[in-house]
C-alpha cells in the first residue's frame, strides 16, 4: 500500500494521523493487545488512478447491504492488530476497502495481493459500516470512527446508577466545562451486547444519531468526528471527566459537579459559536 499512498498526499496524511492517534490510544492504556479499531471514510480523497486493476484483489461478502456506501473507500484497521503496531507500521496493520456497487461486499486493497491473504478488517466492521451508512444517510461530515477501551469510562458503566444516558451525561458534563463545550451531544449508553454483532451495531447507531460518543457497557466507546484528531479529543475530554469523578471519589467525597445554571450557560455559549 506504500506506493498507493505515495501517489496521494491526502491519503498519506490520513494514514499518518491514524498512526499518531493509535500511539495515543496505546499510551493512554486504552488499547491492550488488539483492543480498539479505527475507520476513516477516504472516499473524497481517492482519485481513482491510485488503483490500476482492482480485479486482482479479493472480494468478501458482507452480511447485509450497505447501499449508501456503494463504491466508497474506507481505511480500516485490521482484526487482531495492535494499536502500538498500527502506530509503527500503519500500512501493514490497516488496509483500504472498497464497498461494491450493490453494497453487499467489499474488495480488500493493499500494496501486494499477498498482503491481503492473512488480513481481515476489524471484527467490529458491522458497527463501523453501519455508522458510516447512518452518517451518509443524514448527510453530515463525520469521516472518522474510533473504538477504544477507555478505562475510566468503562469503569463508570460498572456502577448500576450510571447505566442510563441522562445520569451519565449529567456526571460527565458536570466535571469540567470543556466536556459540554467540546462534547455537546454527550454520550449515549449502550447496554451490554456481544461485541462484533449486528445487534450491537444497531444499538450503537441509535445512540450516535443523537450523541457524539456511544458508551458500551463494560467494554469501551465508539466516537465519531470530522477528523482523526477531533474524534480522539472527544474521547479524551469525556474520559477526563470520568477521571475527575473517580479522583474525587478516591479522595473520599462525591464531586459537586457544575450546577444546572452553569451547564445552561455553557450550552448557550456553544449556540453562539455554532
Ligand atoms: O478490535 O476492541 O471490540 C478488538 C475490539 C473488539
Ligand atoms: Zn472493543
């Protein structure tokens, strides 16, 4: 894939951005072993001439049709791949896929055909494609999806008190002002469902229609954003809220949180900027 990337500076930048973020996920302790996955809609930056003959590359069936993603290109991390390896060698640990015209299958595109023999996209592909499809349907500009096992947010979901969207957002927005300013739609809570399934994909899509981040009970987060860095920042900011919450609890008190007037004023502030 190196040669493909060298012909397209925009694509090269996306690949390097994904590598940089993969390093942050690992450093934050959110990416044990093969935990987490990233996908980027690269359709707008693929010009077509990067790939001479797609027919040499393998095609895989999808379990359902993603018709709104017809003929679109995505850069996706691979199943079983480690974030710390993606950081070092993004081209070996992630790949380009092109959805077929009928939306029922995808072609794996890499530097050499042999690179595709062992490679499969992330086990959470149904959720990634489902979210990209939801974004295409509503016509917004999010291109990036990051799934990571953000410890502090996962820890919150072990408290039965927080197993609902309203309570969890009140706590997270209340811990510091940036949370409301930069994650204004908050997190949507997704009760535990087997990872990698169409069922969890559907539950996640429902939450991401109205929230910036879906929080999977006892597992991790799925965040969407326009750039790789914005998407990472949302998780980072909201994870800081959870950290502050636990710091206060460890110090023996329950954090007071910003009050409803303070949160209201922040909401008004954002309206003036949007
Ligand atoms: O990529 O995180 O949820 C491994 C996972 C599955
Ligand atoms: Zn996971």
